[in-house]
């Protein structure tokens, strides 16, 4: 089973700061690093590092050479990536001493996905393949509709979640991977289990994987409900941890992993990502994740 990810690619400018900049304040950064990121790129990288066959469909804007190289170096197929005259997308990321982040995104070429390109790309994939989407590119509703018409399995991570997602053809989605804030935006429900139920009622046939940070999360579909725990690690940088979880979980689906084992593996990979600096750079390879799990099970 192939994974096609229509996803963003960003140059991340990561600033370590004592605290997030306040309105009207000028603050000196402790350090600055230029790294590869973007929710799309991070998720493609995570799925590939977990051992899946991944195709990234993205708009390579001006200055994005390092992003395409990063994907290639990790074994992601970049034959669907398209050159674009607009500047590459970028993110300005502040990371505080607790490892929390604050992210400002400039879309750039990530908002240059045209309908013709989308159709041509989808034509290379067949029934049963997975189409992964986040909410950092344009034309997401069009991709959802066309992918569902072709009977591809649409997996949607509605991040970052803006009001516009309420108007998306969500009935095309086969699996939602989302956090509490995104679930609240989609369902207006504060209570996570209730939010998952409401979403599944609204999109019959869809599975819902709700991540709850340090509390783990809940997976539910028409046949089962499973909760999972998060692993406790010292947080260095939480950037990209959610993307790591998503990429790993989708790789596990493509590889036919049992759901419980898949959730545990994705949670382990995400814990490892939190304990390292950077977004894509912090994503572990499968061997590191399995070694971590083996250590945890001996505890
Ligand atoms: O999820 C983390 C990502 O969000 C960063 O890499 C940044 O580029 C933004 O897209």
C-alpha cells in the first residue's frame, strides 16, 4: 500500500528564547537554527523513517532545495514534487526552556497547488492507496473529493485548524488524526470521547484517532475503541512531535500493524522526537523506536 502525502514543506527558523516574545517587546534569541520542517514534510519523513513507501506531493518554491534533499535522503519518493516560482514556505519558531513552541507560518509555495497538478498526481495512485493531508496547503477540499472519487483512503490531520475546515467535505475522510483543539473546532465538544463520537456520527465509516498530549489518546472506529498512554520523557523541543506520531501511525497502517501495537509505536516515536531539537531532524528511525520500546518494556 502506497502513501501519497499532499503536504507542506517549510524552512524552519528555530529561535531558542527565554520566553515567547510579548506584544511590544524586542527580545534577543539565545540561538537560531535553519532546519527542514512543514507538517507535510515532517509527516512524510516520519512515515519513511518508519519504513513505509511514501510519495510526497509538494510545491518546491524558490529556496526549497534543502527540503527536497531532506525528503530524498530519507527515502521519500519526490517524483511528484513540482517546481514553483513562488518563495518556499517558512516558519518562525520560538522554543522556550520547557521545550514548548510558538509558530508563525508563511505559506509561500505551499498555497500554489493547482487542480491540474492534483489530478495528474492522483492519477498515479490506485484504489486502496492512502492519501494523507494536513491543513497547511491550499485546495484541500478538492483533493479530498477527487481522492475519495478514486476510492483512495483519505487520512486528514486538520492541523493547523482554522474555521475553514468546517466547510470541507469531511465525509470523504476515512481517518481523522487530531488533537483536542482540532476536535473541539470540528465538533464544538470539549470532552474528548464525546468529540470523537460526534465526529464519527457526522462522518459515518470514519475512524478517529484523538491525541491528548501527555495523557496519550483514544482510537475509535466502528468495531473498537482503544486508549493508549504517552511515554514520559524530558521535553527538549515539542516541534514536530505530533507529525512524528501521525507519520508513524500511517506507516503502521500501510504495513498492516495491529492497531494497539501501532499506537504504542507511534507514541514511542513521538516521545523520542520530543527529547531532541528540531522538527524533521528529531524524528527517529524505526530501529531507534523499537530499541526505545524494548527498553520501556524492561522497566
Ligand atoms: O508541526 C511542526 C511544523 O509546523 C513545523 O515544522 C513548521 O514548519 C510548521 O509547519
